C-alpha cells in the first residue's frame, strides 16, 4: 500500500496491489469508478502501521474525494459501498496486519483501521453532501432565474428553446398560467408549493408543466393542450390552503410563444388583484370573465379622470366619501337591489336609499338614468380598483 515505510513491501504480503483493490471495490459497488480509493488505501496502510488516526489534512483529502464523487454524479450508496468494499478487500494485506504476531497486536490494528474507516466514511459523506448542496443551490438559482425571465418576458424564442427543456417546458405552442394568492405568502419548498407540484407532476408528468413561486404567489405554467391541469391546480391548492380565507386563484387565458406566457401570467395575477379589491365572492376567477376590468384599467389616466369627475363631489360629505362609496359598491354588486345591499352592509334598507339619494344630490348622477347609472357603476369599480380616494 502507498504510505508504507521505506523498505516495506507496499502490499505487506503477496496479496493484490492498490490498482487491483480499487478496481475490485468499484466493481463490488456496481461498477463505479472509485478514483479516491488509492488515496484511501494509503491512509489505511499508514494507520495500520502507526495506530494513529488520520490527521486533518488526510480527512480533508477524503472530504474532497466525496465532493468530486458528487460532481461526477456517482450515487452516494455506491460511493459508500465502494469505500467499505475497499476496506475489507485491503484488510488482509495491510502492512500493520501482516506484521502483527499476536492476537492483541492484531486487535489493536483492527481497532485503529476500523476507526479510520469510520472517520473516513463520515468525511466522504460530508464532502459529498457539501457538493450536492452546492449543486442543488446552483440548480435552484438557475431555475429561479429562468422563472423570473420567463414571467417577465425577457426570453426570446431562441433563448427559451435553449433553457426551457431543462425545466420541462416546450417553447412552441401556447401556455396557460394560473396564480394563487393567500393571506400568507407561498414559497419554494413550502408545504403547499411542494405538495401541489408533486400532485400535478405525478398526474400529468414533467413535460410542459412548471410549478413555482413568484413574489409570494403560487404559479403554474402549463401547455394549453394539457387538459385538466388548471382544474387540478385549483383543486389541490384549495385542498392544501383552503383554510386561508384570503385564498384567491386567477386563471389567465392561453397565449402562444414566450411573450404569451408573460401575458397569461399578468392576466392571472391581475384577476387575483381585481377579485381582492372588489371583494368578489368567488374564490376562482378567469381572466376571460373579467376582460372588462382589464380594459377599464388599460387607460389609467382616463379611468382616474372618470373617478374624480363622477365621484369627486363625494369628498364634500362630512367624514369623506368612504361610506357612500361602499354603499354604491354593495348596491351594484347586489344587482341594484337595495334590500340585498342593506343585508351586505348590515344596515336598514332606508339607510341604503338615503345614502343613494345623497349620492344623487352630491354627484348629480341619477341611478334611474341609464347613462348616468353606467357612469356611476364604472366609476365605482374604477375607484375600488385604484384604491380611491386613498
């Protein structure tokens, strides 16, 4: 063995040499290339002669071997298997074993070698796990960067083709994006994100499906031809986060190409925001059903001007426009039924009708006039979406 004292037979006996032991250990572990074994055998040879355990430098080399094995893609089970196989294969020919003349000497050598094997195996695993964590963090970083670029539209068809395959997406065709928002932010590795992803991947496979988190939202990107993905995303998200009263799920429309993914994502995120601000009762909203709201906000300056023009006079009310604005919103979302608006506001019907009269007096807009009623309703929705008057 390497590491022997000058003048000693490196094998101690006529047993197998280092290359043969390394080859047999690798074969015993399923045919892995156990490139670290020769250095490890030198360590065992030294320990068998001196009785001293491996020093820090020797363990650092073993740790580095574990890192290299992880980078080479060797399974940890196979690494440990080869390591232990090398130990028992080398044992009969270790110089310290060959020199032992009495049972107590052999026992002492055995203790030293087994301790060294134990400490070396631990160092090997530590190195392996360190490298593996670095690989995982790097992969997570690449995935996060890809998701950010994907959802923000920073990928062209060419760059998407290069990177998408790695994460299970095909750059061609259309995609649909679903977004879930809760009272607590979703995060990568969290229980909801982890289980929703596992459930979808087990059912639909890893192709054309991506589940991730973005700015506290749970996001699902799927091929628009993959039937049932959207429904399954909604079902599993509600099963896992259904106790969150703030949970809302938005579904974008299908759009083609890299820019289509960003567009669908913006739509899904937008309808979640609309649902929250408008206090819509339905937990799941489709962008296709709320297109009018997206059109409403497309010209921000115009809707802001409409809100200020129509509802601005409500500022003159003592205490501000809040109560009258809430009454208008409840009235319109109740289908123009004062009794239902009163129930939602927990007030009497006469209170609702009095407030609506105040709106007519202050704004000059009559709910019985079709055009003026439409202006009031549009301005009320716009105010909610803009957070007016705050």
